[in-house]
């Protein structure tokens, strides 16, 4: 079984007091204490971001580590990746993430990990990167289209309700056929794909949800709130 969990926003980096989405990711592993690896390429491997990852996950039933391309801890990146149960990709600049992963051939390694059942997850840039394309602010102030790795067909837009221009710009690009239709998630919502098909949408906030958007419609998807 192949799994991808794409967060529109939330998680330890945006709302550390709300553990619902991050615990949901851990629960999708069959391991009692899954090995989870944070990949912070999109943020330039920001030390503060990596520290927030450890602050949260060291308190959970898991074995956290991280992979840095700016300060590698090992030359054998493939071995580090393939030893994990879950990969968790952080937010930041999607353009730089795509470029650096290709340069290091990390995209090929992660695709192999995915094919072998290692769970892929991530937030913002770490959501968008799994799709064929989407919208990004990586180039500056305005949102622009970007091509990504295509493990999931279609487009993606994180922070769908979290930033004023996200929703209208994404819909406009689809209507103008700049990008194709796709799945989006509010801050606090996550799209869970199993074998490239949407399995379910979950949320850490009561009002957060996912949508499927094409050139004519925006379909609100049934979303499971993980709280009480």
C-alpha cells in the first residue's frame, strides 16, 4: 500500500498546541514506534524549523530524525531515507525544493521509498510537491504555476483558506487552463491518498476541509474532524 498525506496547513509548525494531524500521520504506520524523518529543504533546512519538529515528535511514540541537504549528516542519503517508515516534508520555497531534490537525485530516492510503502507526508510545499502542478509564491509576491513530481495526478493548492489570494488565484488558473483540476486543503486539513486515490480528508479544526476544483465547480469534500 502506498500512502501520501498532504497538509494544507497546520501541524507542529503552525499550531504546535494541536497535535491531531501529526498524530494521524503517525497512526497510519503499522509500526508501534515508526521512524519518521523530517526533510526541511524548502526552508533551507532552517534550524528553528528542525528544532520544532524534534520538540513535537520526541514526545510522541516514534523515532524522529531529519535529512539535511545543506548540512548532510551522511553521504548515503538513500540508506537514511529507506530506513524510515514516514517522511515528513516541511514548507517553504517549493521551487528550491524541486531543484535541489533533482540535483541530489532525492526525488528518485523518495519515489522508490514511496513504491516500497514508506509513507510520504508534508505541509504547504511538502504537500504541493507530490502533485503534478499547482500554485506557489516561490517566485516572489504573486502566486504562479509550478510543475512538481507528479506522484499524484492533478494540481494542488495548500493554505486554501489561509491566505487571501490562494482560492481565487487557483480557481482562475484552472479556468484559464494554466493548470489542471485538482485537490486542495484548508489550513488544518489533510488529504490522505492511498495508491494514488483520495482515501479521506481529515482535519484538526472543526471548519477546515478539502475541496476538488475543476474549471466549472468547487466541490467541498466530506471531511472527518479528528477532535472530539
